[in-house]
């Protein structure tokens, strides 16, 4: 994991949306989703619940803190 992944994760948390975070970072939604998926794979856990509504998991909350 690198600092870029961490910055992307923080942006998603703060915007509570991958699409809004991607816009603020001037990258595509697909690129940001890929970085988040890579982080989740490396950590071996889901950081976000995607349905029924997008939000942090408990693990994601602890990771953010």
C-alpha cells in the first residue's frame, strides 16, 4: 500500500461517494474503484459496504481512524 491509496481512501470517506471523490481527485471513477479494490485485496477485508447504501464497514471505520 502506498500514500496514493491512502489519499484516495480518505477522499472516498470524506465525499461518501466514489464518483464524487473521483471528480475531486480529477481521475475516473473506474480508476478510483480499482485503487480501493486493490487496497481491500491487500488488507484482506472490505472497507466499504456498497449496497444497499454506500458506507464504511466497521473495519473501514477503524482503518480511517
